[in-house]
C-alpha cells in the first residue's frame, strides 16, 4: 500500500489539452509538487504543458510505481490490462460511472481484471489521494479552489469526494495540518479496511479520521479498529433510512442499520462524531493534546459569562469540575485583587492582565486536584495583550490546556498563533468541552 | 427607554488622561461616531482629547439626555444625586463592585437613590449599549479590539459583558449586522423585562436574542415574551447547579431550576438555544428567511456526501423530506444527464454547472411538495463559478432557500456575498438543518 504514498514514478492516464479536465488538473498538480518521474498519457498528442506525452503506458518503456486513471469508464479496463507493461500494481481510478449509477456489471468486470493481475486500486469514483509529507497530490480539484493543508498528524479516509475536498480546503484555511488524505469512492477492491490497516502502521499518522457511508465487512473492520493503537474517529453518512437510501446511489454503499453501527463503534473503541465539524474537532484534540490523568476540568477565564457557559457544558458532558486545593485557593486569594473569584470557574475578571493568567496557570498546573485546564480567553478586554500566547505556551507540556476564544479577526489571529504552538483551540466553549470529553474517554 | 438609544446629548463621567481607561474609551468612541452634543466629566482636568472637560454634571448648565458613568463604585451615588441638575433620567452605569462581589448594601442604596428620582439605569457592572442605527456607542471595549457590527435586524440583550463583547466582534467579522446591543450586568433597576418590552416595539428590531443568567420576575418575563410578536431566542447561563453557583457570583443572579426555565420558555413561545453559536444561527435564520408553508425540506447538492449528511440531519431533527412531484421529477430527469440523481437529496453531481443549479431551483420553487430548499453547495468542484450567487439570489423570494457551504477562503467569499444578498448561509449542513427546524417551529 505504501506505493501509493511513496511512489517515485507516476503516470497520469487522461491528460488533456483542456487544462480544466480532471487528468490535466492532476498532471499539473504533480508537475508542480512531485519530485519523482512523471509521465502523461494521451494517444492523440505529443506534448502538453511542456512535457512529452506518451501514447499509452506500454510506450513508457520503464517501470512506473503508480498510475492515476482519469478517462471515461468504458476505457478503464484497457488501462488495467496495460499495467503489467510498466510493472505497476497500484492505481488510483478517479473515473465515475460504475455501480453508483447502476453499472454494477462494469465495476465487477473491472474488479475481476484487477484481481487477476493482483492490482490494487484506490477508487473508482473518487477524488484521489494526497500526502503532505511526500508531496504526492493526485486530487482532481484545482489547488486554487481547494487549498491543500500542510503537514500534520491527522490522516483522513473519506468515502465522499465532496466532503473530502471541502474538508481539505477548510483545514488548510484554518491552518491545521494533515498527513494523508484518501478519497476512495466505490471501494472497488481496496476498502476502508485496507486503508485503516495501512494508516495504523504509518508513522506520520497520529489520529485517523474517517467519513464512511458503508462497510463491506463490518466485523473485520471493527477487529482492525480494535487492534490499532491510535484514536480512530468516524462520521457515518446514511445513519437514517433516508440517508442510507441516498448513500446507496452515491457510492453504492449498503449502509446497514444505524443502531448496529453505533453499538459496534463503541465496542471497537471508535470515537463517533455526530457532525463533520466534530470529526475534526475531536481529531485535532486527540492529535495535539497531551493525555489527562483524569476527568477533572478547571475553567480559567476573564469573561464571567464564558466561565458559566463552560461550567454548564462540563456538567452536561458528564465531566467533573476540578476543586482547587485549599492551600492553592488561599494563596491565590492572597495574590489576586478582591474582585477575582478563585473557584471553578476561576474568574480573573475584566481587568485581568497576562500576568494574572500566568499566576493562575502556574497554580492550576501544580494543583493535584486538576487534570485539565480549559481557558476561556476573552481577548476583547483591554489589558490582555498578544503576549498571552507566550504565557499560555509556557505551560502546555505540564497539563492538557485547551483554549476557547470567541471573537472576530483580532481573536482569530491569537487563535492561529496558539494553534501553531501546538495548543488546541476552539471558537466556542461548548465545542471545547465536547472535545475534552472525547479526550478524557479515550485517555482514561 | 428610547432616550438611551436616541439621546441627542450625552455626558461621560470618568473621562481620564489615561486613554485605556473605560471612561476614556467610551468618550473617544462617542467623539468619533456620535452626532449629538458630548460632554466629558473629570474634576481634575480642563481639557482632554481636544475637548473642554467639565468638573461635574452641574457645571454643564444645559440638559443632558443620557449620562454614562465609569468611576469607582463608591462615587456612583454622588453622580446620581447630581442628575437632576442636567434634567437627566437615563444613565448607563459601567462601574462594577456591587452585589456581584457581595456589596449588596451599596447596590440597594444606589437603587433607592435612583428610584427616588425616577432614574432608569442600564447596569451596574455592564459593558454598555450600542445602536448601529443612531451611532450611540457606549461600550467600554476599544473598537480596534472589538469591531462593531453594521446595521441589522437582530437586537441582543446580554447579561454578560464578556459574552456580549465577543459576540459583537464575531458578528462584525462575519459580516452580520445588529440593531441594538444592551449589556445590562446586575440589572440594578432596569431589567431584562424592560429591555424586552422596548425591543418588542422597536421598529429596527426584527428578532431578539438574549443571553441571561437569572430573572427577577420569571412570570412577568414569560408574559411579556408571549405578548411580543417577534422571535425571541434565549441562551441561559447557569443551567446546571455549578453554573448557577457561578452565575450568582457573576451578576448576582439567582438562576433558578433549569427544568422550570426550559418548560416556561417553551410555553412562552421562546426559542431555546443550547449554545452561543446556536443563539445567532437561529437569530440570523429568523431575521432573514422568509417563512416556510410547511416542514418539507428538499436538499439540492453537487456533493454526494453532503447530500447524505443533510438528509440524515433532516430526519434526525424531525423535519420532513420533501418528495418532488412525479411530473417535475420526470421533466428534470429528461433535462439532466444520466448521472444526476433527481430525488432527495437531488444530487447534481461533481460536474454540476451553475446552469444545472438554475434548472433545479426553478423546478423546486414551483413544486408544491417542497416548502424549504436546502442547498449544500460544493464550491470546490471545477464547473461551479462565482455566478452561482446570482443563480441562487434569483429565487430567494420564492421559497426559503438556505445554503450550507463547507470550505476555506474561496468558499468563505461566496458565503459573504450570499449573506449580503440576504440569503442565510451555514458552514456545515448539520447547523443549517438545526436552524431550519427552529424556523419551521416558529413559522408553522
């Protein structure tokens, strides 16, 4: 499987004069970022985009590690038959028009031809693959429309191209990184199980996020999940009967009974995300945060209302409110002005300074009654400066410190700096607490 | 009450040499945006920020409509006693240090002195007020840190300064407008009930959003809500026992039993938001969308996975899936290529063009089986252009059309244009559907 992500030579079948065509987009993307040998295939032209173009695979006369196919469905089998000529056993088939539109027969035939030659395929009917580390970018969406995320520890397996593309773009714009991205569409021969197994062993992958619509072998899938010692977070499309029906016409996936899925996920130690946003909120948390020793959360804030909303969320999510030790409480009350409330939430109030946060964090980090610190930072108050990021960063290796920041552009800037320092941030306290709950459940 | 928002003359008590001080911030903000007469008060200086500064209110020698107080708590009563000298009965008291820190007595005394003179106060312990229409900006957070939203139909009553400030900044950066903003803190004499009554009649207010921690007279509050013929959406801080305790030390609010609150909200026709994000998601929806005739939602998408997630959400939120009429289904199947799925979701697939959306929307708008259209637009696919905003805008007055767009900066641009045309957008389909549910519940 690593041939997909570590290929040293790639051929793209279906490079066209029209640069908006799928094959052309992928070819040009690779031309820009891929360091290995690249071949374009089109029987009707000699050169395109400044490169020699080959009539067919056989005319390359040299082995190829990976072939990307972007031609109409009826021609795909011909390409498969040609693969042995370049000693290639790994292929990404972007092409749609198989079982998802009722062409079961064509897809079955394709699968047979591939199995016969021991060829492994990502696809059909998929968006492609992306690896931020190796620079392999075989995604058919132009990078000016869909920005690519930088390096990170989350790998994303996605059965829907649209969801995959949107998520890539979103992650990139938020400044979150990714390791590997796999859009696998109809799962003609390689399945979510294969990708999972591979990513379970991949050193660049810390957390696996998945969007799936159906599973071919649920039992085996759960077994693999149980064996993988990394957080696996799944969003399942087609949870309802109506969604299930739509999934069937989308990727040809028979989605199965939702209750069965949810129960099995739980048993297999899979973290279930109930929305696309949560999928990556949980993923970021499990990628970046150090593990807590327990479930006792201390809220530190300079915005009273945010403190209250945070505490409400902690209770409603079945986490425990930390109870700071008597000695530390006493000491902090001595240091802080009278208006500061040393409790949970610890309200440093509207005239809080960076220094006041520094003291609060120092005490919270050394307090044995506290497992996790949730800072609901109100960056709008006048005495908090951008130096707050240095204050918070100082303590990031001592305990899990999660920051919730609600606000517009000035706040967003602070969030991005904190994130770049490896601190997990959220835009609302309710989201932070939901993700903390998953962190605690996974870690304890 | 309108004197607060339509004042023609304002005095700020507590303008200081230090421009970072609360009084100075408000004075300078008003200096910039307020068209009426402005007076600064400080007994120790003659001029500040290029303006004559008065020793006290009495030395103004002219009536003043509104006084803003930003001096230490122990001096506030002196200012109240001086108010008759400028014939003023309306005061915004920013000052903290009353019952929220145990100074019940001082606050009670202040209340008595105000009641005696029939003086109405916003505050104490509050952020101030803001009116995007009149330009009155008596909020103590500097506008370079907290951007102010432009004109809009939502008014926001907020018992927490921090939450209020963060929300203002967030709304501004998203490009959402606001009508009036009231941060009322301890509610010393004017209470949420008074603000509600006023906004219920205010012509610029289409929707009322509230963050409250406690109510002095729950029964009366619910009565007023029942009488107001505008959507009222509430987020309640201190819903849990621990949150309740924190609320007590925050604004001195005794928060009461959460079950009682939630039950009463429902009976009074109040829309309950369970997070800060939902509060404004629901608010925007009820402000902008036309009313649906029923609960039958049609999903139109060019991203299969998004269509499935949308349909799942519709079912899980107890909305109905629209079933497009046989004739329209037949007609669309004739027009569209074979890959397009004319169902619910209607999947215009990855090679969808703006024109394909145009046709789909035309048919959905005229179809009697459809009450609401949810577009989950995948702006990442190559053939959708920025002209899609014109296509969607064409139909906005025919039926409620809600758009969900997931993605980074390119998608965000499209979202902002759609929003500026009055179309309600969301970043995830799950959020869109949650808000649609509130729209349907309120409208039908």
